[in-house]
């Protein structure tokens, strides 16, 4: 299925798209964690509730990067 077409159709009809935001977030998180684990050369233990790597502050620092001024979260 073409996700772009499905997304526009979901906007028009008000239904959820095939890849809704929650599923998309989870899928991208797996990719990010896989790349992070590869980069660090070690296994990571993920807490999905807190969205943090358990007991690994180095990995947690790499989960995001500094925002450009004046943007912040």
C-alpha cells in the first residue's frame, strides 16, 4: 500500500491511516535502537514505558541531540 496515498485518504475520511502515529513511533524506535546498539557495540535494554535505555546514560544521551535556538522541547 502507498502510505502517502493512504495518509491523504485518512485525512479526507477521518479514519486512522494504516500506519498510525503510535505504530510509526514504535517502528522508528526499533530502528533507532538497532543503530544505537550497533554504534556502541553492545546490547541495550529498553524500557518502553519511560522510553529510556536502562542503566546506560551514554546511550540515553545519544537518543536525541541539541535543538537549534530558539527551538526547544
